[in-house]
C-alpha cells in the first residue's frame, strides 16, 4: 500500500469519526434535563419569555431540522452563536484554545522528558531497587485523579509553601518578559498535576518495551561487536522501545484532553476545559458543540498523525 | 536503523509543535500600556489594585441580559442603578434623587445632573428612558425585563426627569424598576440594534461606563480588569480610591479562601459558607463583614398533589420540621426566624410580630393528620410519602433537607429526598415535578412583587400552585395603593393567610458574611449578596492601608 492511499484511508476514517462525534454530541446535549432558556433566564421570567428565548435559540424546531441546520452551519465553517454570551462560538473558543494547547502540550512534553529517563533507568536496572521504586511510582501515578492531586498541590505548594499561584494563567499587570515568566509560574501546578496523572502509564509502558528490546538478538549482536552499554541502550534499544510509547502518547491524547477539563476547573485555568464546565452549567449548546467538535478534531488529528508517523517509522504497519 | 526518523525530520516535527504553541501564546502576550491606565487622580485617589475573587465567569457584559452574580458585580461597576437598597429593605437614592408617582398609572424619577459616561457624554434622562423602552421592546433574558410587566412607555421630560406610564396602578413598579434596572448609554447600545442581542463585549472600541470603573481587559476564565474613571459623584471626593479593580475567577469558595489567605485576592465577593465564618474571623490579617440577608429559604407544598391540597396536611408538615435545629446546625446559628411569614423581620415596616413560627411538634402533626382522615399504621406512619426536591449545588439546603426528612418521620410522614444538579432542579421546578420544593430566594425586597409572583395564579414563582380568590384580591388591593400604611395593613392580612394556610413555609433569613484582607478598609456594606461589600460605592471607597 502506498503512503498516499494509507494516508487517505486514515483521513476518511477520521472524517467519519468526527461526524459521529458531532452527531452524538448534538443528540446527547438535547437529552440533558432542563432547557437553556431556564438556565439563562431569571426565575421571575414568564413562560412567554422562555418560549421567546427557545425560538431565538432555534430550539423550538423539530430535532431533525435543528440537526440539518447545524450540519449546514458546520459545513460553512460556522459554529453558531453562544446562547449566553451572544458572541460567535469561534471567538469564545479562540480566546481559550491557546491556554489549553499550552497546558496539554506542556504536560505532554514534560511527560516525555521525565518519562524516558525514568523508563530507561528502570529497564537498565531491572529487578534492582531503582527499578522497583520507578514501578511503585508508575503504579501510584496511574491511580492519581486530577482533582485530588490538584487540591493537594494547591494547599501545600500554593498556600503553605507559596511557591506557586493558587489559580489563573498569569498575573494581571505583568508585561513583556515578566508576563512570560508569570505564565510559566502559573503553569507549574496545573502542568504538574496533568503530568503526574499520565506519567505512570508512560513510564511503565516504556520500561516494559525496553526490557523486551534489551533481550533481542540485535542487542546481543551489538554487545558482541563491542558497543558500549550506554550506546546500545540509548541509540539502539530505546529507539525501538519508543514505538509503542509513541502510540501510547497518541492514545493518551483523549485522556489528556479530558484531564485538561478537570485540571482547568480545579486551577481556574482559562482554557477550553474551564469553558466547557461553565457552558455545561449554563446549557450553552453551541459552545459545547463547538468545544466537543474541536476536541474530537484534536484527538482524531493526533491519532491520524500518530498512525501516519507510525507507518513512516515502521513500514510493516502500512503493509498490514 | 530501518524505520527510525532522521534527526532533521524529528527536529522539524518537534520544532513545529513547539512553534505552534509558542505562537499561540505569544498572541496573548499583553503589551505595556503607553500611559498610566487610571484616568482619575484626586486627592484621595490611590494607586492600588483591589482584587476581588468570584467563582464564575462573566457570562454576558450586557447588564440587561446577564443574570449571574459575576455579571451583575462587574457590570454594576459600569452601569448605575437608579436606586439601591437600605438595610431595612427600603429603597435609597443612587442615580435618582427623587422618585414616585405623578398619578396612579404614571411614575417618575428625577436623576442627578453630574453623572458622565466615561467617553465624556453626559448621562441624561434620555438614557434612562431609552433603556427602559428598549428593554420592554426587545425582552432581554435578565431580571430587568421581568420587572416590566405593567410598564408601558417612558419618556424624558427634561434632561433630569423621566416619566413612565403603566397598564394598571402598581405601587411597587417605581421602586422595583429603580433597583433591578440599570441605565446603559443610548449612544453605544442603540446603534447595535436589539438590546437583547447586543453582546457588549467591547469588540467595537471598548466599554463606556458611568460607574466608578470601566472594563479595560478581559481574559475569559481568569480575570476582568477595570480601571478607575475620572469622576464618580457618589464617592467621597468624587474619585474612586483604588486605581484598578480586578475580578479574579476561582473554581469555588474554598479556593477563594486559599487565595485570600495567600494574598492573591483582597476580597471574596461570594457570601462565606456558614462554617467558614468563625475560622476566618479569627484569622490574622483577614476581616469579616456582615451584610443583612434580604431573602429567605423556604419549603413549598405542591397543591396539585391531592394530599397536599388539604390545608391540614400542609400544616402537619409545617409542624414536622425543627426550624431552630436547622438554623443552629445547618447555618451555624447565622440565620433569623421569619416567623414563618413572607414578611421577614428585615422588612421592618411590614413585619408582623404577631405571626409566629410553626412550632416543631410531631404530636400536633399527627393530630392534624388524624383530623384530615388519615390513620397511622403499626409503625406510626400515615401512609403519606412526599418527594422533596432540592439543588445539590446548595450545600445548606442539602443539609437541612435531610433534617426535615428525619423530623417528618417522627410525625409519621415519609419524605423521599431528591437532590439534583441545578439544571435538572430548575426543569423539575418549572414542570411542577415535585411534592415539596426546597430552595431559597436571594432578594425578596418588595411585598407587592413577591406576593404577586409567589401567590397569584399566574405568578412565575407560584410553586405551590395556589389560587385563592381572597388572597388574590388582597394582593390586587395592595398593589394598587400607594398609601404605605394601607399597603402594610393589606399585606399583613395576606401574610396571615399564607401562614395559616401554609401556602408557603418560610423558614429563615440567612445572615451573610463577607471576607476581605485587613489591609483594605472603608467598605460600605449593603444588604444581600448582590450588593454586600462589592456594591459600586463600597468598591470605589475601599482603601488600602499604607505600608
């Protein structure tokens, strides 16, 4: 199979997945109890006003008509207008997206930067104290839940030690270089929380695949050829062991995005996740539809890229 | 090795990802202002920033649409009210200097002549009349429009006087529009078309304010920055003290408290949970201020249920709750009894001390149920089971709902608790899908409006589904008279009827407490969480101590 047809198949699958996610989101939101007019209007509003709001939101139309109108809007690149904020959904999301990208990419990079040395350390000292310690750390990390680790970090690091701010993405009134430092400072706690909850599985996967790789024939041959252990480990075995770990990163992206919703909520981080939380409480369907579409696209694009990169790295994948 | 990425390709991949996120964030980087942001600078004006913590984002910057507390706190610093509320629930001057009735169906406001919009245009009666007419015409979803049921049209008869007509005599309309309404700049809002659709998000050249501060920067999900305006006549010296006010969003009140203790916030805008009041009062460096509550918590019995349609069953339920214990345990004693009356003690002119709280008396409940024809089984239960709904987001109600369940069991009545998230709870309430509704209202300041909404058959919050001709008649009479003594007499009669028939079971008014850093002083506390210490005059008066 050529790389072009491989890519086309993956792309087609991605489009279908996005359509499915869009449809499920659309239907699920309308199955939620309550209605947006009740959520946004004052309790003293009359039934007539509520009916007027439902008409304004287009929710008085039959479900099928609403769905077709929504798909038509999407095909024109229009995500609609927020019920509560009266501004285009695209603007709402555009204001928040950079923060979510910063948080998730930051956490992803940190996971890889910390995870690789830990995995290598554990695999190269298999059965030793360090290996056991890393495994305990990995299993503990897998059982962590963002809100619990988040609140703990807020209390200890934020309040008691005062090493990091309690919430937000930067300090108001900072500019230029100071602003960038402030952004990094505010990223510490949410970034650490998100990293800690996904680091465990990454380290354990990497360790297991590296242990397997170190037992392969080409490693034996490399040793027989007199290559140093360091070179064998980092230049040869690790490269092969990274393939499943790369896949895991792609698969974890969905989890990472879910984790970002929780993290942003706990740390009042102004990303899309926090926006989703607010939109859910207000039943702001257009914002929720737009946010979930964006998240679905992110996951699909990341998975497609992972597939393509994997196919590029390992030609056997394309052939199968 | 076959299949391994070449270093150059890898570098491009990683570099591309890093470059993308860096570019995205760089787009957010603010540049330093070219000149000091504050526009004012009188003798009392300081250079400090007052940081106020809130738990929700501003949903809509249009004050006629936004309903959330954050919406009202932030936009309240820009769009003045005609009237404010005193600690006894009566109305006091804010933008208006005089208000009242020209005749039974014509109201008026005289407004100050020294208010100026931050773009230099004067605030006139024309702005007031335009705002009222636009809200009536376009029906925005906020609380303001809900007050305009009997409003017909307003006109500016001079630069400082507005008169408006009503469909029917309504003795509460002038007060209620004055408090729940606000004034927006006609020259900014009118060109935008419908006032109900205008986002007022600053995208067309920023915001224009006639309050003490004007919004200058918004980071949705994080903070709202407001700069001092040049002139605000309602504060001593005519200039707000703090140079900037920043509303910071935190996930919940517990995180707000952490931020206050760590110095990241100076004030918590939300009322403190009862259990936090004492510890924070005793914390060095913090101060706690009290604000009178203007609302109440209540239980409502749905008369569409045949059992609850019987007055004796409702009375039995009213005697089956231990109100004193509820106030002591769920509210740490920070609440006062309303005497089971909708005319709470805080409404001093209306409150009738001869109406007293239903005593907790399971024996009396049992006797009432027997009189109503019910008999108890071997376990002492009367075969009556009622479903009580409440919002899980309301931690105090969630706590006392359980106490009501336990105490009702002693009277032989089974209560099924159904706590729901807010939207489900609202839908159940709207559909009348409950036997007993438990909830609270933050501000019930005007008996005419409250009785009309709560007990008239078409009232928006008539959760009892009561339609009592005698009560309807009394409310109609009370709404029509502008004679205060007569009105007080009529509503006391109506309250007695509500109490006797248990058309509503009003349980308590909660005292509200607000925390701030002891470095700041000069707050002017007003009743309710809506005004509290974050009302515009209070915020503009707050001063940071030197050193």
